[in-house]
C-alpha cells in the first residue's frame, strides 16, 4: 500500500473509531446509519416539528434541540434539518436558522445583524451575563426553567429552580453561547491549543472531508446526546453537590450570631466548599464583609479546623489571619503560647489552624479577632 493510501486509510479509521466511542453502534455503525432526512418534512407522531439548519452542525443547536426534546410539548417532535424557508415555515419551532428572533412565533435565530441579545438585555428580571446568546442561550432563556425542573425532578414553582437556572447558565450554557459567537475567554493569543472542549467534541462528530457517507443527520442525533448528556450532568451536579453546599453556607450565615456576638465567626454543620458561596451570598444578601473565620469539622474525625476568610475568592491574602504569635507552632507548644487547650497546629501563613474540639477552634478565632482589635 502506498504512503498516501495508507494515510487516507488510517484517517478514515480514526474518524470511524472516534465516532464509535462517542455514539452507540446503532447510531453510527457504518451498516446501521439512519436514513437521510426526507426533502419534505413529515409530521412526527405528535405532529410537532423542530427546525434547524442542515450541513455542518454545532454545539449550540445540538444543545438547543436536546433541551426542547426534554419538554413534554416537544418530547416526540421530529427534527427537520434544512435551510429551505418553505420547509422551515412548516415547523412549530425553529432554532439557529431563518434569520428571525421572535419568541411569539417560536423563532430563535441569532445570526441576523440586528441581533445582539444577552441574558442581561433580554431577561425580564435582569441577569448579569452580557455574552451574546446563541440558539442554545435563546432556548435556555425562554425554556430553561422548565428544562431545569424536568432534569432535577422539581415542581415548577420550587424556589430552588432559579438558583439552578442561574448557575447552569454560567457553568455550561454561557460557554456554548460565547464559542458559537466567536467570543474569546481571554485577551491576546492563547498559549496552547485546547481541543477537548464540548464544542470541539461536537464538531468532530461532523462527517470528515473524506468520509464516503456524508449524511450528518444521524450524527447530529449523536451530537445532541453528547452535549445534552453533559448538560444534564452539570445540572444534576449543581442540584446534588453545589446546592447543598449553598444551603449549608447560607445556614452558617444566618446562625452566625449564635456562634459569636461579633458575627465574624461562621460554623458549617458539615464541611463543604464554601468560599464561592460565602462571597456570592454576601453580595446577594447585602452583607458587609464581616465574616473573618469559618469553622468546620476535619473530615471524619472529631477535630475542628478554623480557616481565615480570604480577601478575595481566589487570593491568598486574608481578611484577618490567625494570631501572628501562633504561626508555625504545633500541639503542646501552640496550646501553651495561645493559652487554648487542644491546639493541633497553625499554618505558617496564618490562614488555617486546627484544634481537637469545637470550643478550642472557636477560641482560636475569637482570640485572633480580639488581638487584631487591640
């Protein structure tokens, strides 16, 4: 076999293997490819059609279609991939094609020159995100709360939906919007190429230039499953991991005066990631930056940690560090110098310390606060 033929053969084999990993064999196996879309859209058994463009597909319309099909009204809808205006006019909802954004007619395109909408400009309640929306963002804007309720198994009036809605956008959908609209996450040239993003992986599911079978419709279904599956994982992670931590930190804020009259010491009922939540809740609740230390149990032991609240979420400078005289000391020496029984350690930078008891950890925080005020 010549070098050129070998290269072509290996290229085709790589593309086939990659898509086989990403999709089920029934979806992408060469002998089981779905038939191409028919020229004229046929109504699904539910009579509902979702329209989007044909040709190369992208992450935004794959996610938009996936989210729609999670909803009862579009669950059994058929997806029509075309740019033919006549076919699109027969669709009940159209995303990422058609040059029209009109929610009253269920038209959700973002490519027209007149469109520059964002969550901030289009949300009735006002949202902080100014990234231009793609078709995914537009569908999320109008249907996202229902999508979140469906994934999370919550009633539509559950107050937790709004928190999940906001964080699923900033954690997942905004990236899809930005990438599709060509908005970089940095200024200047990147230092290296990133090819493992969700958008890149969706893009690689498109037919390659040298594929013999150019039908993209079955592969679009695979792209929907790929991006939709990761979106659901994101939402469920927010529901099962992020939200319980949020509730835990909110409770610590609400009960702070029960811990110490200064309100500067917070106690977590269960150790969890807390910095992001504390900073966001302080802003949301309009609180001053009065919290100086967070107390929590050390893993599965009965020991307690006392950790300084940083000045900024990602920085190393603290609002107030543990007492200077204690830094770098351990055990009996630390207990002797501090006058607090049961001390375990204080880090040399003063950002964290430990004690065998809750009372001891609290005393370490309180004495550090009193020392700073003298």
